[in-house]
């Protein structure tokens, strides 16, 4: 029996060591998984500087995320996001409710590119997403039965946006938004989101909209 006890003790020590290794490496593994999933869903190259998540609480922070356009849109930067941080209510999560108590979203730069065919990268991303039915199906399975109940506090920062016309560089524009740590409370509906987008439009002097048709028309505004 003594040898059995020693063998079980060694097995427990190995399992503990593996668990500790998993806890130490989990964020790196999650970062790699997140990068792979984004690439597969968008067809775009992605970099994530840091991915951290709470062990006993639903808190996730992503730092220095960069997403790059595909070759047909020049392979240039599309998004530069220094930080995405969100905290979920664990009690609501147990009851299949997605309740974000705090979210910080820092968008330093958004680059919109129109290729030589006249198509923007926004449209290209939407077309790519439509072809990835398997990934969308997996996401639906994960979120099936969950209800989004809103964001209590949204801390939003938005630096600037760029428009690049690969066919005619004279249409290139840079739009300053300069929205810094703007607080929005009780974001629950499409109307609330529309209000946020309207504020961004105002801060840009009416020069920027997230709607693809509006983005395309930016270049036509000034020859």
C-alpha cells in the first residue's frame, strides 16, 4: 500500500503542476485562439499584444489589438485598439443574461480603404463574414439562450479615422474625432447605440459615419 500512496502523491503533484502551468499560460493560449478565430472570420491579419482574463470572475482585457486590411485593400492598418476591457455580472451570467457592468473601449485609429474597384473594406469584411457560416453557427451555439441586458457604464475613447482611396490619392482624408473617456450609461438598445454614433458624427464635424455608404461618399465630398 505504501507504493500506491507514493504513486498517487506523485500523480497529484503532476496534476497540480499542470494546473499551475495552465493558469500561467491560459492568457497566452486564449490570445492565440482569439487571433486564429478573428483571422478565420475576417480573412484579415491580426495582432493582440496582451490578453488577460479573470480566473474566478468574468473580466477580460485585450490590449494593443491591431487588425490589418487584406491585400486587395493594401494590407494597411484597419483598426488600432489600445484597450478593450469588459466586466460581466456573474450572477446574471449564471441565468443566461449578458449584463456588462463596465466596458472600456479605446479606438485609437480606424482606417477605411476604398480599393480600385470602388469597394470599401467595410463591405469586404461583411462579404467575408457571410461566407463563414460555420464560425457563425458555432458562435450562435455558444450564445444560444443568452439575453443581452445592456451595458451599465461604457467608457469610450475614439482618436481618429482615415479614408484612403487606392485609385485616387487626392481623395485621401484624415478625420479627427478626439473623443476622450466619454461616459455613456445604460446602453441597452439600438437607439442608445445610434445616439453614441451620432455623438461621434458631431465630434468629427459631420465628416464621419460608420455607415459604409457614408464612408464611401467622404471621398466624393472633396475632389
